[in-house]
C-alpha cells in the first residue's frame, strides 16, 4: 500500500526533468503512476478486504504513520487515482500551448499523492498533514500562471480560506485525539459514544464543520471556488470538482460515527441546503463556462453535505452514490468546457452555439453528463437524486424536501441549458477540429455515469461495503405521505423546464439582483477584511519602520534590556575565584575585549568600528579555546571571518555620508548601552552560578550515552542526535534567511 | 590551491565531527570562508567562471537531505530521527563504524555553505575584489 501511495510522489519528482526532455512525457508517466496505483489498490481490496499499515513515526507523541484501506478509503482512492489518471492523459493534449509544463505535472502529482494520503490515512495527525498538503498544492496550481495578477489573488484567497479550515481541523483533531488517548483512527472511531457525550462536543463539532465548510466550499466560505477557475482547466476538473473539494465531504463521512448527533443534523442540513440553493441560483446567473460549473459544484457540494446531515442510512447511501456520480460527471463537464474554449477561443456561453455538428463526440459527452446532473433517467444522476429525495423525506425536517425540489429544478435548468446553449441552438461560431485526445477521456467519464445509472448494482457494489456496517439496501421506493421521490423528481423537472423557458429573463433579473446584493456578499466581506489588513500593516509599518536602522536597533535593545532586567528579584550572583594561570590569561583576554569594545564605540567611522568588533569576535574565540571548547572556537573564528567579509562588502556599497554618528543622540545611546549591558551581564552571571538553573548539559555528559549514538563529541552528538529536531529547525531558518537576503538585496544589481 | 586544501579540511571536519571537534556547521563555515577568500581576492567573475553552481539550490538540497535522513529510520521500523550505527567491514583495513547522523550532518553542511554563499554573492555582485 505504501507503494500505491508513493507512486504519485515519485512521479512528481520525475516530472520536471521529463518535461524538459520531451514535452508531454511527464503526463504519460504521471498518468501511468495513477493507473498503477489504481490497479494496486483494486487488487489489494479484492484480495484482502480491509488492510492496515503501521510505522512508528513520532513515538514520543503517539503519532504514527498509519495507512488504512477500508470501504470508504477504497472508494475515494479509486476516484482519486482513476479520475486523476484520465485527467492527466487529457492534460497531455490540453497543455500543449503552455510553458513550464514540467512544473504543472509535478504539482498535479503532488496533489494526487496528497489526496491519496488523505483518504488512506489511519492516523489523525497524518490526515492533517495530507490535508494541508492538498491546500498547498491547490494554491500552487491555482496560481500556476505566476505572472497573472488575478491568478495570484485567487490563489491567495483560496489559501487563506482553506488554510483557516486547516487550523480549525487541527484543533478538532487534537481535541479528539487527546480525548480518546490515541491518534489512531481505528481507536478514535470506536470511541464515538464517549466523544458525543463529552463536554467539549459542541466546540469540537463547530471546529470540525468549519474545516469542512472551508474546504468543500459551503456558504459563506464558498467564495474561493469561483475565483479558482483561473487555473488551467485540468486543475478545475480534478481538484475543484472531483477531488479536493470532496475532501471536506470525505471528512464528514469518515467521522460520522464519532460526531453524528441531532446537533450535527441541525447544523449540517441548513448549511448544506442553503449552499445548494445559493450555488444553483448563481449558476443560472453566471455566463462564463467554468464559472457556471463552479457554482454548480458548490451547489452539489451543498447537496452532499446536507445528505450526510440526515442521520439515516439513506442519507449516507445517497451521499456516497451522488458523490461518485458527481465526481465523474463534473470532471467530464469541465473537460468539455476546456475543449470548447480551446477550439473556439470563447468562454462566454452567450456567444456560443451550434457546435453539435462540429464536435459530435464532445456534444454527446456533454449531453450525457448534463443529463446526469439534471437527474434524468436512466443516468446515474437520476438514481442518486432519487435517493437524496428519499433521504430528505426521512430527515424529519419539513422544509428539506421542498428545498430539495427547488435545488433540483435549478440544477435541471442550468445543466440542460449548458448543453443546449453550446451544442444545440443555432450559432455561428468558428471552431477548430475536434481534438480526439481530449474528447475521449471526457467521454469515458461521462459513459461511466451512464453505466452507473443503467447498472445500479455497479454503484451498489461500490457503496454498500461501507454501508453494510449499518446494514441496508439500495432501492428507490416511495416513502409515503404527500411527496415521494418519483413525484419530487417530476416536480423538480417541471420547475427546471419552467426555468429553461424563461432562462434569459431569469438570468438578467438575477444579475440585477446580484449587483444590488453585492454589498452584503461574503466576497465583499472578504475583500474588506483583506483591505483592512493591508491598511493596518501599512500604518504600523510607517510607524515602526521609518527606514532608520538606528530606530530598529534602539527598539530591539530597549526591549531586550527591559525583558532581561524585570522578572528577576535581585539575588547577588557568585563570582568564580581565580584558581590558576589559565584564569589569569582569560581575564586578560576579557580586558582586551573590553578595550576593543570601547574602541568600537569611540571611533569616528564605521569601518574602524566594524574592525574593532571583529577583533572582539576573535578574542571571544580565544576565550572559548581557553575554556576547552574547540568546536565553539573554530565556529566562532570562521563565522567572524565570514561576517567581516560580508560587512566589508556591504560597507563598500553604502554611501559614505550615512555612516557618520550624530552628536545629538550621544547620551541616549550611552544610557541604552548601559541598560542592556547590565541586564545581559546580570543574567549571564546568574545562569553561570547554577543558582537558579540546574545545568542542562550534565544530562548529555553521561558516558553511557556513547553506545546510543556512537559518537564521543558531546557538542556534535547533541546537535545531530539528541536535539536533531531543533537543528532541523535551525537550518531551515538559515536557509530562509539567506533567501530573504537574496530577495531583499535584489535591487542592488540595478545600482 | 588554497581552495582544494580548504575543501579537504572541511570535509575532514565534517566526517570527524562525531568523535572529534568538528561537525556540519563548522565544516560549512570553513568551506564558505575559503570561497569568501576567493571572492575577495579574485572577484566574482573569476570564481564563477570556474565554479558554476546555484547556491540557493545547494542550500535547498541540504535541507532535503536532512529531511531525508530524518525520515529514513522509518524504513527500518524505527521512529523518525533515530540514529542507526552501521559497521562496515573493510577487509584488511579493519571495520569502520559509521552513524547515520553523518548524513544529517552532511545536509547541515550543504545548508550552511549554500546560505552563506548566497549572501556573499549578493554582496559581491560586480566587484573586482574589495
């Protein structure tokens, strides 16, 4: 299983060099990787059923690298790898015009691997890790066209919102893990009752739902998804319809045994239904191809969320089946949109038409997918819609069935219109030849949704292993009462036809309503928040960072001095005695250092000051040597040398004028130096006298530890073994600092 | 000439680190100083004509290696960041005891070299010595 998970990551690493060699090759390799994973997972499931893998990771915290293949993760991983593979093959043809495709395939594989890891994860923290990875890869993919301002803005917007969800998720997972006493998924799922009855259930639920809402574009956090359409079409098809946005829904299903209570139902159903309606309305209003589909996705995600809000098996069945269907058909529709835009150069649906003759395969694909979305039999979408209607009837919520009908009508309206406007109605649009390599993958996806409709047992086979745990059947029947699923379907179809008949009028009405409502929209709120943030930073920046280096250092030192002196009540530290010759030499060296320091302060120009400071540095190295610390001494000497060189190089560039000290500020400088000097000296003396703080180093000076690490040098062993994690952090900071310097000094080239 | 001796010495420092004074940071600083010297004396163009490398990539590679060695023990079933001591048999030359912490150290070395040189190069842009 680790292999299946690892393949996409492996493909990611290979992508860039492969693309440089031969364009399009990375697509094939990544596609193959996806399909291989697909087959591997399929085989594992058929042969073995549920499988778990476990490697200890951070043993001290109880976090393990655990993977878990069960009915749910199997379903999802098939989706991820299968649809992913097809889309990668599609990309090969689609991305011909693009540059830097190596980067594209690398990001796509990164995403695939992360999503796969997310669904296969058997450990809470590991799940969070992969969740964040999907956020990051989505960010990278949305902002793929790095030079376009809109792309950057959309990517940042998505990052902020889904990142916020990520933080909420971490909090929720931590609460769960700590409450249960383990981060292993199996154990958490078994402790459902305990969690549901505990005192922190409500905060936990809220945090959890926040994460779900952010990632799966529920109202009002849905605003990032329409803007994410600036990404290349394969990205929209994969991430933003079939995979990433489904991650939130996955979370819902995964943790349903643990969190599902009447509270869950009370929150989720309104949330989902509202999203469904809002999305549907916006889909009718929109005219840009991909935006229509984006709003449609939002609407369908709302439907899915509300389906899992219903605390009955039917809800889960409906949700899973519809999830499957929707992933297939939405991806297919996006691919169609891509083909249309590629061949006609148009994105506005109002200007399209008459493409049915030119592109029969694509038209057929679109027709199938749109019909499935609208819920027309015998397509897969019909079955899942029916199940959903049944779920709404059982939900106990009187509004839900009616709203479902409304949602269904809206969906019917915009999906049939989508097909009609592009392919059926008369139009004179010039289009190039139908690209087969693009049309075929789309057709396959649409055909699958047809298959799911025509052969119900297929869907049942995929969904029921999960549902079996609770035992149920997959049938579409009436539930009695005034409404029943077939009647609801008829009603929503009728509503849909009504909408179609009056489509143009409705669309322009909605457009006007929209511009009127814009002031209250979440988008406006988001933009407002972003602007306020920027204003606050700018103002603060002007206040604190007026460009004067003196101000910065003065502020730093003042703060340092204050912090050091305040907390300690004032015991007198002991002074070590002078016991042998070495100590005298040491004392002399220190005196020399003090002299150098005063020179640095007294001298007129910066060059000499720098030299004095360097001299101090070398003297410091000498003290290290005298105190038997060769590592430190060597490092100090080298660092001092490098610093000196850098200083000299930098000084060479600064205009001479800026270096003269000013007479006026003399007294403040002296006071500042005294405060800091006294503070630091005091703290150092205190720590050395072992009065307050027992020596940490003693723990590592134990000779028996040599066997553990094989090393006799304490300093090195501490750095690379006992405190290796700290070191990891340190070198990351060093790397980042050098990048920062690099970027900041970029302007100098121009001088 | 100085360059080669310098690099050799820093590698010695790096490998010896576990038992003798040395280690990744020092070795990295050493190599960087040697390069600094070259930049100072000969200037940017000379040095870069002979040594073409993107310093940022070196630093990034170092980070990658460190992370790799952090995760490597997991392949043996140990939690991450464990150190494993391997014994290599070199026939007549006796056996060599090596700890995987060396790999970690090597990563540190590259990060330090890469970072310092990135900064240095920025400062040295276009100069013929100081």
